[in-house]
């Protein structure tokens, strides 16, 4: 079947690097480190001018680095790579000692003053040598005052849109960064997927963000509104509409202990709906990346689709689409991301009038029916493409108008 939505080819796209134990197709080769802050959640993924372009930490030659850390009368060995970041060093220290990264005071490791602005610097770039010895001062979690456990704080409202395709070669794409590739491989090894319903042969993969994409998360977690009122209008109809074409995966930045209960309350899990969820991923399968803009390091977490693809080889960039209200979550797979408007203000008349899922459902069905290779499609123009197809009145769109599959988007 011809790909009716094929985008114009871009011959200058970067070539991906190998990904440890993960297939090199796991991380989108179209990813770029050019990004822009988006103070408000926008409805489009605007591209950047060269003046707005930013980059991640510069690459350095890959070398194994071994350090010896003294803490609380004991000596610990840490093994990292020269392409790892100071953030990764602190993360490994936290794993060994249970001292939170923000509470660690590192002495004698480097002459560079360590601060939040240096967390995204590569170890080799700040003069840290193989075999270095240093001291760490800090109190482990179990000896500190414990704060009330709760959901993650509200989103800061700042987003980052990564161009879906193309690169001028000046900056390393997040997908090509050896450090990020290594992090993906570690996730695959550490967190095997827990299946809820088996994947069906021949189905595409639909990855759905939950927080502010399918539900208004804040009143849901706070209990300010009944779960049904926190759901985006048309949620269950949307899932029923796309299920014949896609295996559905939910991915949330919320921890599983909160997530499971809320999904059951929403009727997404454990009910008798006409769709099934393949599996659910929480924030443990995400990790932070760093990019530089105007001399300032920007840190945000990402959702690497390679985590799924490595464990299910039938899924790849050619048959996967990821829906989210935050473009920054697409950093490693921008070509596979489709950004929609955030859903907030549940319980208001404006929220009740939301029809984003109705429109999205039509687009996803058309995409599955008309396109063999999703990498040929530019999802950033999904609404314009839907309007154009409605005007043409051809293809699968026309066929659905005479069925009971719900209103046309």
C-alpha cells in the first residue's frame, strides 16, 4: 500500500551510533539537540533558527574511569565512562550510600566548583582523572528527617521542542550521545517489562502519556474531583477507536504506587472495556539528559522508546507513535513523537468542551490504515493533515463516515 502521507526526504539527517545491547534503530536517528524553551504548552512543534540552536555537553573520547571514594570510614570503588556526566557520578554515589545527590558534598575530586550548573558537564571535561581519590560527606536517607511521600510536583510549564528531522551536524543529537545510549541499555537490563495483556501480532505500537494528556493529573491525585471528571473528554471512546490498530502502552512520570490505583479508578485497568492495555511504564524507566542554552544547563527527563523496542523487536520507529503533551519527552525519538495540547482545568466548561482525543483518534486510525512506514510522516502537522483529508473526503475517512465508529475528527 502506498504511503499517502509520505514526507519529503531529508538527505542530511545524522547517522545513528551503535547502542550497546540495544538495536541501533532503537533510538531515532532523526533526533537533534537543537531545542527551544516553550513557556506555554503550544499546539505546534515550531522549528528553530540557527541563533536559537543549543547543544548538549561536548563529546569526549570514550574511556573507562575508576574512582575511589571515602565516606563514613569506608572506601568505595566507582566505575564510569569519560562521557558520563557529573550527574551520573552523583547518581552512582547515591546508589552506593543512600545519600541523595543534593546532599552530597564532594571534596578533593576536581578544582572546578561543583554546583547545579555543572551537573551536565562530562567527567573528562572538568579535569577528573582516572584513578582519582576523593571524599564524600553526606547523611543517608534513613538518618534524615523524612518528608511526606506524595506525587511529583506540578509541571514547571517549560517545554522543549526537538526538531523531528534533520541536523546541520554542529551538535550531537541526544540519540547519538554514548551516555544516553548506555542509559537506555541499563534500563532494558534493569527493568524488564511486566506484561498485562500480550502484544498482538501485526499491531502498531501506540505509546500514550497519561499526565495532562489523558487526564488532569493534579485533581486526580489530590482527590479534588472524582476520577471520571479528571479524564479528558472522550477518553474511553478514543481508546476503543484505536485499539483495533494498535497495542496500547501507558507511560507516566508518576510512580507506580500512585499510578496503578488511579488507572483502576479511571476504568482503564481492571474493567470490562472494549480495549486492553498491553503494559504500563512509570518514571523508573525515564532518565534525565542535559543540554546547554545561553550558557545555562537545561535538565529534563526523557522517555526512550528503545526501552520497548529492545524487548519487542517487532516494534520500531516504522510502526510506533508516541503521544505526549510535552515535546521534551521525545528528545531521543522526536520523529516518533506527536505533541498535543495539555489537558488542565478539569471540571470547568472549557475542559468539558475539549475535543482533542476525538481529532487524534481519527488521525491515528488514518495513519495505521494508510501508512506502512511511520518514519515517512511528519506528525507535527497532524491537525492540518486531518483538516485537509476531511476536505478531500477520500480514503479511510470517507469509509468511516458511514459506520458506527463514532464522530469523524
